[in-house]
C-alpha cells in the first residue's frame, strides 16, 4: 500500500485550499523566475487534480487561458478561463484535435509523472518519455519566445534531453524546488525564450 507522508506542504495545501502540495513547487519557481504573467495562455500537461491550474489561474487572470490535460478527470470547478480535458498525451490525434483551437500558448507546463514501479531505471525511462513528449508538444504549441517547464526524474536520459532543450531555447535552468520530497529524484527543467525556427 502506498504511504503518503502528510508533511508541512501537504498540511499547508489543505489550509490554503489548494488541491495538491505540488502547488508549492510551481509557486517557488514562479516567485523566482516569473514564468507566468497576466493574460498568458498556458497549457498544463498532467494537470490533475489541478493545483497548478489554481495557482496559474490567479496569475493569468480573466484575460488569460489555461488548458489542462490529464489521464484522470479534473473535477474541480475553477474560477477563471480554464478548459480541462481528459486524455493521454501520447495519443497524437487527441492532442492535436483538443489543442488546435487554443494555439499558440505562451507557457507549457508539465508536472507529469509515471505510475512508479520502484525499479529505478524503468521509472526514470518512463519519466524521460513523458518529458520528451511534453517537449515535442511544447515545440508545436508554443509561440516563439515561449516558456517550457517540465518535470523529469534524474536518470541517464537527463543530460541528453537537457542538451536538446538548449538547442531550442535561449536559456535553461535545472531546478529542485524546496517542496520536493527529500526521497524524490524529480527535478524540473525550465527552458525560456523559444527560438524562432
Ligand atoms: C504529480 S501529478 C500532477 C499534479 C498537478 N500538477 C497539480 O498540481 O495538481 C502527475 C499527473 O500526470 C498525469 N499523467 C501521467 N501520464 C500521463 C499521460 N500519458 N497523459 C496525461 N497525463 C498523464 C497523471 O495522471 C497525474 O495526474
């Protein structure tokens, strides 16, 4: 049975009515890098249960847009202009049909994580595949100058993927937010200013 530690961030999320403790990772990145701005159009991959949408919604406001996709339904009723879609990001037809009416985006976020098996190599390979697919979607969906933030488990694929991002974006940062659980191998890659091709 999975054991979830009800730590400081978990309790804080409950008190502040956020849907998940994951919100504090995005909050920290936002405080430091200001990746989200008023009126931005944001695509959130792996958005359930929706805490990143809550935080991003507060920043982009009524003139912005957030589209959240997840394998699981996102059931929360959000205040701002939010569209939630249930589906698999590896399903190309679904992604293209679902997003074509909302293009282009200013920011693509991915907090996607695979269902973990406990086998380190397999889990990091699955995380890398999710990251790679999020990167591919970002290149298709972002406008030039756009920002991509995505989670990946640190593993052998990491350096090669980071090198690929560096070719497409002017600036990259590797971030391990304070709110990341101590035992977790997850990190975030922030890529800013998508180059024009
Ligand atoms: C850590 S949770 C995201 C938490 C979210 N950022 C929040 O703040 O509420 C990771 C999500 O990735 C989703 N996910 C994993 N694989 C996916 C896939 N192939 N397509 C879409 N979503 C996926 C999972 O269903 C899960 O809800």
